[in-house]
C-alpha cells in the first residue's frame, strides 16, 4: 500500500493506491489533539471497490490509527489528572 501527502495550492492532498482525500478544513492540520474521524475526511477520488463511507473508515484506520491512539491516551491522562485535582479540593 502506497501512501503520500502532497501540497496543492496550499491544500494537503493525501493519496493512497486508488484514492485521494483531504481534511474538510485545513485548520485541522494545526490541531495538536484532534482525533481524526470519518467526518473530518473529504474523498476527492475513489477508484476502489469500497463505498465512500467504507473508504473513510479504512482511511482513519490506515492513516490515523497511531496518532488517534496517542491523542486518546493524552486526553485520558489529562482528564484523570483534572479529576484527581478536583477530588482533592472537595
């Protein structure tokens, strides 16, 4: 499976073997703690046998799985810390 990222007219275009996509808003590239979901993806070209919905799910798994897991761990640790601090002040 080939994956690449290309900047075209200031827009990040992601390319797989038989598809192209972008994030629905370029500002998401600047978000440090965004969990990328299907709703954040816009399919530009789909030459696979998958529906757009299925392709979006596959993209999230194949492109963003590791980063999403890291963000979840960070967010959970931050929430645990916040809850611990709140419990101590009560």
